[in-house]
């Protein structure tokens, strides 16, 4: 299979902004809160642009291609990851995601460990990220009932280039003014804990999932830092930084000033999501122009490829 260029599934919500609307020319939408750039999820699969699969969803392509294009390291039966851009014009709900075991039993899908790479942040913008102090289950339920949960969570200021790894079970929320890239397990299960008493377009309150949240939430204090797992490594023509390596995915940030060489072996596909600049992707099948907002699926076993130009991207594999 040739490398595929993907078009994202676009999603609007009451908290979404205008930056992704401008990036993807979403004139028919009020806002674009999320762009699912690399997705095989049934609720929002990305689509192929150009070539023999033009217009088909990733779900349709992979159903016909078989699992070899995903690689020997991918778990059988599941497309393992989902990659998004998220634009928060308003605060997102305070929430938590379950692990695989709980999600399989209760939601019939994967759990959700995720991470965030901050693309832009307004002055003073913050994430809610873990508990500031330990609570018992009873104390947690009381803070929800009294709407004082904000007093017990970590408020962390962020800036462009920061990185956060969020294991399943971690309380979190994206604050207003933040644009970020999210790499996650391929799951859409979210348990809302508090949503600022916001109303939906029909005038009703957005539903909460406090009981399920209490089942999975880690109530211990969090001391996680907003920084990559690895140091920036400087090479001739590019820099490369390990953001995280976990059991579900490995993620690098690559910044190219001239040219970058890589390869997709038989163990895993490679996802390239472009976060800034312009360049050209090339492999044995030809060239693909790329720019900020583009996403490529490089099949497992594709072999050598290059990216040239002045461009930044996130490189993800299993």
C-alpha cells in the first residue's frame, strides 16, 4: 500500500473555537472543537485524500487491506490510536477516562490513556491535571455535590511546546485559550465530573458520569511534570525529541530545517501529523506536499522515507 494522506473528521461543540475552522476551511460550521486527523474510530474516521482510495474512510481502507499494513506489533482486532487537534475557546469539562479493563466491561471499547502537546496557549492558560491533594471516595463525592471540585485539583499554567502525559484514571481538563495535539488510545469514552453547569443547545444540562468516574479516578496527589520524557537531540538538518514511550504508543516531535530520513518497518505503521511549516514527504512511490494540519499514514513495511523543508511534525508508532 502507498502512503496515504488523510482528511480529518471535524467536530463542533459548545466550547470549540475558530482556529481549526480557519485551518480546515470549515465555513459551514459554527466552530471546530476537534479535528480527528488520524482516526479509524466509528464516531469519526478520517478519510483518504487522492489515489486509489480517495474519499474512503480509514475503516474502509483497513477492512480491505488487512492487518499487515498496521504491523506485527499492533494488537489484533483494534486500531490502536487516535490523533486529534483540539481548540478550546472555553474550558472543557473536568473529566476522567477508564483503563482497558473497565472500558471493555462497561463500554465495549478500549480505555483511554492520552497525551497532549501544546501548539498554542493564551497568556495565563492552564490545564487541570491530577489531584492537588488526596481525597477519599466519600470526600470526592462531596466535592462534586457541593461543586467545589476545582479546589482539589492541580491548576497548571502552560505555554507553547509543553507536553503532558495523562494515564487512564487521571483527572484532567483543557482550559480555554489552548490549542493542542492529542495522541490517545482509539477510544471516545469520557466520564464528566463537572461541567460548570453549562447548557446544551436544547437548554438542558450536559450529562455527568460521576458514579463511573468515581470507579476509575485516581484520588492520589499528582506530581507529574509538563515536559517531554526525553531530551532534544540535534542532527544535521533536524531535531528530534522523545515526548513519550508507553505501552500504547511512542511519540516524537521532529523539527526539520533541511531534511529528515526515517523508515517504517514491519512492526508498526508510522503516523506523521504536521504541526507547523511546509515541506515534502517522499518515499519509493513518489512525493507528497505537506503543511500544517496535514496527516499521513505510512504503512508498516513501507521502508525508507524522507521529509524535507522547514516543517514540524509529530511522529507516532506502536
